[in-house]
């Protein structure tokens, strides 16, 4: 089912696409310039960050929304309110985990500071604002949260498999070499619960919007 974009959505999408792509590409530039391993390994590490992957999802979503009334499969997929809400959940988790758990662990300077804020604060806030203002909410159902958990679950499994061979873990709370599997699995369960709670929050807000508009 297609969901034609309005002028407001087009404006939000254009700005969102520019900011998200700029943040991702600048982070790619910085990680290559400051690399301590080979470029192939650096690229693997770059794409192992949930922050990067989710910002790319935001960038893709905004980019495809610019295709007004497009009928392509990807445009239809990203214009679907269920997809947009899932991405809003994911990018919200990016912002929450970084600002609550990870921000105190390092102090980036210069361009890295700017990029860091774009990836972890500006893009999450902007996309959630877009969701509040422009995404239709009547199609959202409580059971959608189960499908939304597939992405973070697959991500966690992939990172554990990658780390078992490369010994690189993108986030300290997932570092098996430091914490062991029991602690990492406990941390993963806590993050999964955060996904569930944020998903329920978004769906609950959508239900309230639907009731108010009846």
C-alpha cells in the first residue's frame, strides 16, 4: 500500500536525508582517517555499529520519501507508517543508549564532536519529531513490536559472531572478552527490554492520537 507524501513530509525528508547522510559519510571519513587497522577491517567495524546502521536506515527512509507518490518497492516500504515507526524506535534507542550509557565514556573533539552529536542526538530527535508530525498512526498495532525486534535481535547475534572471530565488539557492554557471555547476554536482554518498552510507548502514543482524532 502506498502512502503519498505531503509537502510537510517532503520538507522533513529532504532535511533529514541531508543531515543523516552527512553524518554517516563524515563518520566514515573520520574512521578511515583515524584507522588503526586495514581499510577492509575498518569498514567491517564501521558497519558493525548499530548507530551507523540505524542512521543509514533514517537516511534511506528520508531519501525514498522524496520520491513523491513513487510506486517502487523500496519507496512503498519506507513510506509505510509501520516501517517509519520501527525506524523511529530504533533511532530513539540509539539516542537513549548513547546519552545515558555511553556519553561519559569518551570526549570527542572538533569534527568528531559535531558528527557524534549529529548521529546520537540531532538525527534521533529530528526523526522522532518527523514521526510525531507527519507519520499516519492509525495502522499501528500492539503486535507490530514483535516484528520490530527482528532487526536488533539479528544485530546482536551478528555482533557476537563477529566478535568471536575478530575480538572486536563495537560497544563495551557487548564485549565478551571483558564481561563474559553471561553478563553480555544479560546486557543484551536489558537492551531488548528497552526496545520493547520504547515500541510500546510509540504504539501507545499512536493509539492516543487515533482516539483524539475520532
